[in-house]
C-alpha cells in the first residue's frame, strides 16, 4: 500500500482527472477539491501571471425569455510562469454588461474572498502556488443578458431574435479596463488547450459554439461542447437559425443565419476570403470555421468563429467578412494584448484583408503614433489610425521587401509564435529580420515607445 504522502498524491491525481473529465455535470460538493491535497503553500508574493495553462469546464443554464444565465466554471490551472503566484485575474464581460453576481469562489475546495472590479475578478489563492504546480478554482456566477446592441452591449445580449455571448466565461487574464473611448477590444486571453461547456436552455434554441458538439439531450434543451486551443468560448443561439455549408480545402465552412439574412453572399465572401488568406498565411488553424449572424453591433472574431451583424450592407460584406476571418491568424493563432497593443492584430488583419481584396485606401485622420493602447485613441480616429494607417505601414513594408519575402516572414512569425502571446515589437522585428533593408528607421516616428 502507498504511504500517507502517496495517498495524498493519488487523491489529487484522481480528483484532477475527474474535474477535467466532466466536473460541469457534477453537483458543487463533488466538484470541489480536497484541501489536504492542495499544492498551495503558505506565503505571499503579490503576483499573478498570464503564463498559466488553464482548462475550463463550464456548466450553465439560460432562461431565454428572462435572459438570466446561471452556472459555474471549474478552472484547472498550472502555473508555468517560472515563479510563484498568489492570485489569479479572470476577465469576463458579465461584470460590466451582465450585472455579474459571484457565488462562493473556491480554490482547491477552500472558499476564497474573490473581488470584482469592472470585468476583472481577482481570486486570492490563500498562499503561493509554486511554479509547475496546479490548483482547481470554481467560480459560480449569475448574470443577465442585455436587450440592446448599442455601445458594448452587443457582446452579451439577447436582441433581434439572437442570443450572443462573447468573452463571458471568466478567463485567465490581467487587470484590464473594460471602458474605452472607442470600439477597441479590451481583452487579452491566453490559449486554453481544452474547454468544455454543458448548456441547458429552458426553450429550444439552435446553439452555435466555436467547438464540437459532443452530445444533445433527447428533449434538445441540453447540449455539450468541447473546444480545443481557443482564447474564448463564443456562444450564439436563435430558434430559427439556418445553416449553409461548404468545404474549402480541408476546412468545413458553415454560415449560420436567421431567415432574411444574406446567407448566400456571406458564404461567397467567406469562401473567397478563406482561400485567399490561406494562400498567403498558411493553413487555417481549426477544422471548422463558422460565420454566424450576431445580434448586432460590429463584426467580431473568435477562435474558429466570426460574428457578422445582419444589417451589414452588401457593399461592405466582403471586406468585413475577410477582415474578421484574417483575425483567425492574428489574434486566434498568434495572440496579443488587444487592449494595450492593438496594432499587432488589427493592423495586420486589416492589411491582409485589404491586400487580398485590392481595397487599400488612405487614412482620413492625421498621422499619430501606432503604439498606443485603445484607451488613448479618440473614437473618430481609432479605426483610421490603427486599421488604416497601421495597415498601410505594413503594406509599405510589403512593397519594399517584395510580396513573396513579406508573406514568407509573416508565415514564419505565425509558426514561431503559434498559440502564444506576442507584442507589436515581435511582429515588427520579424519583418525587419527577413530583409537586408532598414525597415526600422522608417518606423521610429510611428512607434516612439518601441524604438
């Protein structure tokens, strides 16, 4: 028989395996960890990190007409940061948009006094989690979906016959203000190797998730899903969603819309975009790409999924679809702090989209630095600066380097940083290193904090 230490280790191994296999289906008491098996040691270091390997198991119920979402997420984390941490930061739009109510948050089965500010939940671990060690955090939640699509409410709403939930799962992040003077994305999310969702609705809905459906109950109200290598779990639902499908290379392309939406035009635009982008950037990262009609607001990317508002004009549809699909590489495959360094994903996605569409244009705003956070750009010029000016700067580099050399450098950058988080400087250095030309000297005025 194993000794006392061996029994503790065996209990912890079996417990972690049970949580990963399906804690979302267990009652709260069964999902909690055994505190005696915790790897957390006494002490304090006043430190959190983004270098956390985390899997998420979500169990949720949605009362559709009441717009009330209840559930819990069980997060199994491993500290890969190289030093101890004593807290975790989780971000969720349920905070600023859904009137988030937190239940009792536990860490390895022990209740901890989690706090929320804006979209950030701070979870004290009750000690130090050493480098390489793991813990289990359970976060119960309740939130109410909005009914409008103005401002940022379209990220978490039930409007125009569609339920839309973006960045709602409490996810490993850092303290990041949600409010900003523009439509910039106030998010930074490391990739999770595995996310599961068990969602029950009180009325039938056709649910779309950026993952694979693994089961559906006989009454059609409960569905289970699994997603791999994603930075978010994106959920949409409507009673009358319809699907069109095509195969592009080895990718299944699905268009999901309500009746009356331009489904055929969306399919045509997405098919063309995927083919052209793969030619320049390399294989699309997931087996399925879903283009889904959203409740409203703006076009939006998620890993393996794109949201397109049904109100988009036919003249703007090809650009919007192509830009959002380009984000599958720039943010989805290689991530960045979208709040503090929006250039790395938005400028690159826009440059590639406009290149394959032949739609480059000049900016309608004065030139300003491109290394600012989203919180420092006026709403009237954020798009014109980061997207248009940033994209043109990258396209100028393509013209100087040569198209083949430029995209070879981009594919190398994507391969080198696959599933990681990078900085704007990471991208610029990759381009500069791929050519004997001096690109850097032309960038100093636009990136004063980097050069």
